[in-house]
């Protein structure tokens, strides 16, 4: 029998063969492990290479994404850095144009010195993807929905293109999580997460994750992780295991709240708002989204009728925290042009529409009426 995802999530980290009958996976706070004899191992030698608590988490992450191999990292950026370590000097990589600004920084200000070329384009337009393709293109990385404009890229079509040209296809699944979207089932070679966000879900833990189905890729990723030492600690692995148990409950509540805010923004809030960005109201991409995801998620962006209003209301909010990051149970609001995407050149941000009138909202689990009240009262104080 194939169990429901909420059942699978509730059982994450539950152990069946612990000698004391413990339900929860223990935290193995040990840097090193005793060898039974020369040439023999318990399967664990040194925690940088493998740790029982981290391995339980990695197994759970792989299972949730319906992959075979999982890797847990100390941050999402550490996971991304490992991914780009799969490429070599002279390789070309294509990426979604409006993705997390830290990914742009990593490629343009770090990996470019090692001869890795990158183009950031509108991956919702497959013709543009094909036109950008070069003989040395070795990878395609997308976010769908994108950050912060919620553009929808067709995962299956991108997978088909990458297979045709023997390139790695990587999907950042941070916004949707495996609760709503499993890109490996749609043809992705690698799925990546900033585990800090929805997987951890409480704005109190840094983590990253990589999942793949390919044994050769898993060997290469494992080698890079072990060699660079970019591993999640045992304690943080346990915290992430515990957080995963409520992922489905959190996503359902946060999505419901986000949908209520979108409805408010399109009706009562429309006198202050020019545009709302959310998957279910994406006229061009929603049918694609429906074919690859089972929910809309809890991220949305709002373009206000003036930059001054958008910036002023940030200091008037009572429930929303003006802070970077996303995915936690507490609602956050940020101005991407000044925070998450600030490392992108100004002219590039303006071209994308990441301007000072745009605010990105990570909707939490608070009562949705209270969140709408907070937005309304903040706006009223500014006008």
C-alpha cells in the first residue's frame, strides 16, 4: 500500500529496532566511531563522511522527493555550491532569470573566476532556452514557481531538452516542497532545497538538501560533500527530522492563508495594489503548474501603486516581520530589490521588475483574518 504523504511525514525519523524502544531517532553527537577491528567498520567511521542521525534525515529527504539518494548540507547555499562543483572550467549553465539573488551572486561573483559561464533567462519560454543553448551547455537550473515573480516553468519539457543534449537538469524545489511537487518524477536529475525554509519551517534552523535518483551523480555529490566537509550537524539533522513531521500540516494551513490574502489583494486591497503574483492567478503558467504540482504554496508577491507606499508600510506592520528568508510558521515580508536580490545589478533588477514597489510575502500559520487586518492597518497608516 502507498501511504498518504502526511502519514509518511508523521513517521519520519521513527525507528523500529532501537534496543531501548525509543521512537525518535537519537542524536549521535559523535565525531568519530570505534572500529571493531582492522579493516572492519560499523558503517560509520567519521561524522563528516556519515553520521547515523544525518543518514536518517537523508533517507527521509530522498523518500519524500521520491528519489534514491539524499544529502544534507549546513545551508542551501552550501548545497548549491556543491552542485556547481559538478561543472568544470569552460562549461556553460542556463538558469531561471528571476531566482534567488544569492544564486546569481554565486555564479556571477564566485564561479565565474573558475571559468563557468552562466546565462540567466526566462525559462518559461522554451524557445529562449533553446536559443541560449550552446555546444558547451552542461546544465539547466530552474525555480518554479520563481522567486519573487512566481513564473511557472514546464519541468517536463525542460527535462526532455536536457536529456536530448545530455545536460544536467536541476530543479530548486524550495517553494513547493515535496509535499506539493516532486520534480524527479517529472524528469529532473537533481532536486535542491534551502532546507532553512519550508522543510525546517520555524525560522530557527539553517540547512540545505540535494536529492537524486542517479547512482553516478550520487557518488560525485557524495565525494564533493565529504571532500569539502559541507555537512549538516547531527543536532541540526535531528531538528530537521522533527520539523518534517509537520510539513504537510504547515503547508496546507499556510497555503490556505496565502489564498485568502491573494483574494483580499485582488478585491479590497486593489485600490492600493497594481498586481499580485501567485501561481493560481498566473494566466500563462497555471495550467502547466496544475500538471506538475498539487498545490499553490504560501509565497506571493505584491506590486503596490507606489514605491513609497510599499516601503513605508514595512515599518507599520504589527504581525508580519520585516525580514529576509521564508517558509516559517511566522509570516515574513521583504523588499527583494533591497534584500534578497540586492546583489543583482540595478538595471537587471529593473528589467525583471524587481523594483522598490514589489514586496514578497511568506505567509505563516497565523489566523488569516489577522494577517489581512495587519496589512490593511499598515497601509491606512501610510495614506
